[in-house]
C-alpha cells in the first residue's frame, strides 16, 4: 500500500461519508463506512465487483460516465442520484470520483438529502415571506424552483408552482380544483391521507417519504415528498415539496426482480 493510500485511509476514518477504492477497471477492492447500515448492500455483495454493475441501472450508468471522464481527463467528476432502501425510504446522494494514482480511483459518497430538502424549504419559506409583500414576486420565485411545490389545507390545494403543473400534466386551475390525494396512486391514498391528517394535528410523522403518483395522462411516476406544517394566510396548512425519483425507483424494481429470478 502506498503512502498516499495510507493518508487517505487515516482521513476517511474521521468522516461520515462512504468511501470506495476502485481499480482502473471499476472493481471495488476496499471500502470504508463508519456506519455499516449506510451501505446500500452488504460488502460481500460488492467487493471484487464493478461499482457500475452493483448499482441500479440508471445510477450505474451515471457512475460509469463519471468514471470514464476521470480516466480520460484526470479530473474529479461528480454525479447526483437517489436510492430507495429496504425500509422504503429514499435518500439523495452525491458521488465524487477522483484518481489517487495511476492504478487507483476513490469514490466518495455523501448523503445530500437534508441539504437538498433544506435548500428547497429555504427557498419556499422565502417565497412565503414575500407573498405578503408581492404576489408576483412570490410566483416568480416559486416558478423558478426545480422541485414541484404546493400548499394544501385539508387536502385541498391552495397553491401549486409551474413544476407541479409540468410534472403532473394538469393545469394550475385543474389542480386547484382537485384534492391532493387525487394525484396519489389509489392503493396509497389512505396512507397519505392519514399521514397528512396526523401532520396537520401536530403529530410526529416521517420527514419525507416516497409515493407513486398518477399523472393526467395515466402515467405512474414516483415522488419523494417532504411535507411541512406551516401557517399560511392565517391558518395551518401543509407546504409540500416533491422530487421525481421515478428512474431510481424503476431501476430498483428492475434490480429486485433480477435478484428474485436469479
């Protein structure tokens, strides 16, 4: 083991990130995880295998593109993705690849879920503070955010941004005349309604969760939702931000089906 690798191992032992050491063929030969529960799969399932092969297909493709870029340009490369774990919770991650030496690459994986959600929440909170001053400023900022954003009370939409319209296929007028749960796959509506009711009453509920949504065209997509109780126009309401995680979810289902038929 060279001195550079020893230095890196000393550094990563103090970190909460995940570290994977790869050879030039993308094969994982060493890893570090302070908390083993943070691993997507068990070490015996990935050691000695190519990183791109053990990830869900779309994530593996993103990794492979970044890996090839680093080999070709000898410059670090990052990619972001979502994963859904066995407990049904989805998390967002950033993978950063860089060369240690001519034979070894390191992949650092950082959980960015809280950062991502907090960023959207901060933007929306800023929008809400502006809404009392200028409705046009509020709408301009809301329409600029990448996440689908909506505010509902008792399941009825009070506000939706343009991303919500684009992601669902419904116009703003149509959405404002629909209940929030009308977008949810029928099999999950009761669960979502119960969680929304509990949250509106101030009871503890998961900070975010994943649900299937049915668009206007009938397409089934998956969203990671973050609902937050707020005060809006003088009354309690739910501020909702939603990120599309369809590709990650379908890749996970594909991977699970492959394991079941193996």
